[in-house]
C-alpha cells in the first residue's frame, strides 16, 4: 500500500476554505517552515491566535505540565482546579468588583452565549450590532455580522438582530430601546471589517445609553483583546467597561478556547441548565491558557507590545505618502490595517511569494497581526517587503 500524497489528502477536507501557499510543517518564533525548508515571516499568526509565536517555551512547558496530570477532559459535571483558577484570573481582570467566566471553544460560541445571557438577564429579545462588524458564523453571531455574502445562503437567521451604522448616535438612540433590546455588541477595534478602532467617545455613549435602557453592553474582544492592542483589553484605552467581554483567539495559545466574562449583575439570574458545553474549560486547555494569560498580562510584556506597535504604526503611516496604492494606515498595538486603492488579495499573494504572510480584512485592506513576541528586526523586515510589493 502506498502512502497518500499531501496533494491527495487535501481533497478530503471540505472545500469551504480557499487554502493557498505551501504545506507548513513546523514553526519557530515568528516564522513558519514549509515542507521544502523555506521560512516565511508570519504576520498572520493563525489570524491573531499565536500571540506567543511558534514553539514558545511558555506554551510547551504548560502543555507538558498539563499532560503530566493525566487529566485532559473530565466534563463540567465535576470540579477541576485549572478552570477555576483561570476563571478567577480573567474575571478579576475584567471586573475587579465582581464577575464570572464561562468557557467554550471559540469566539462564535462565546458571542452566542453572551446573547443568551443578555436575554435571560433582561427579559428582552433584540440584539443590535454595527456596520463593519464580524461576530462569527453561527446563526445568532452570523445574524450580527455585517457580511451579506456570508449570510445570504443561510437566511433566515436569528430574528430580532439589527445592524446599524457605526458611530451614528441618532440611529443608536432610535433602535436601542428599553422595551425590546437585550444587548448591544461591538468590537472596540473591528478586525474583519477593516481594522477600524472605534472612537472612545462612541463607546462611552453606548455605555450611557445601555445603562439608561437596561441593555447589556457586550465588547467582542475575540481578535483585539488579550494584549493585541498593547493593553490587556482593547477597551481599556477608552476607559469604558462593558457588561460582558467575549474572548477567544490567543486565549488557549493555539488550542481551541473561548470565554465569556460577565459582571455579577448579568450573572445573577443564570442558573444550572441555562447554558452548557462539553469541552469548555477542560483541565488541559485551561492549564495552558492560564500560563498564556499570565505571560501576555505581564506589565513589561504589554509595554513591549505598545513600543513595537508605535514603531509599526509609524512605519506603515510612512507608506501612505510614498506609495500611491496605499490610502490609509490604521490600528493599535500590533493590529494594523493598510487600506488600499485597489484589491488587497494580489498584494497578499505577492508578499507571500517573497516569504511574508499577511492577510486581508475586507476587499481592500491588508491586515497585519504578527505574534506579540515579534522582534523589531522582524517588523522592519516585514515592512520592507510590503514596501517593495507596494512599489
């Protein structure tokens, strides 16, 4: 019997991804290594997942320690220490005056759960989201995602979800009502929608409006949270605290994990049986996540992210007057977008040919989300390649 080739194996995967490029077999630091040994500087990081890069000693040590216990999964029928310790760490960072955590497996699941929690707490049904949003691809989270092409084939989705213009206070006052609205969900920095930081004043306005109308305010920090923008939560930079945070991507260090962090007010009416998950918060992934959380949350680590982000932002901004194909650079920390005057996909492909991995955020935006451990030299090398491609 012959061993199937990689090419023939690929046909067994459901074709809902347009996979490109080489077959990657290893990773080290900020680089992915292809089967032919070629190295690629990775400014995608698993779509902002691999915050500590590849082959991180923090991740490796945590995995080995978790394996040594012999506990990978026991279900949420029983108590285990790692999940409880992680919940204390995360809820304490989110809500020092009192909060709780629910663990799941992805950002979409986290947003679905947050919608359920807001309905139980408020006794109301409707959800409000904003243009440019991306909250997932399940039925409620997809209904709150402003991507008609993603939604069209699967409609009707969850009823009672409205998407209104981002930044439009009059529309918000009209649509967010005390009678029907259970929750408002927003990304403090939109990711898939083009890497767009939301002004602090608009987040503060939403906080005041939600308070006045008994509406839960959800900050989707699945992509922008956990140190990505240089602070633990992206919303810290606005001074606004939501009722719930949803987290995922870097939380498990590359292992699938999501979380809903909710304040005590939202948690109060929830009871056993209101929500559940088989795998969420298991001892193996929670052990790894706790070490990842503590590494990212270190004061010096976040200061380093801010410093590198400041340099990267200035370097990308310098491309705007020099390269006519670039319209704008925007972002925070190590989460940046280059808005082009043309389609972004060919530029992404040209960068990959030069062994730099970047991705899109909409049709005309190049998204740059390297590992948070990326070095200044690697940032300089990546920007130089982008400059060459855009020339």
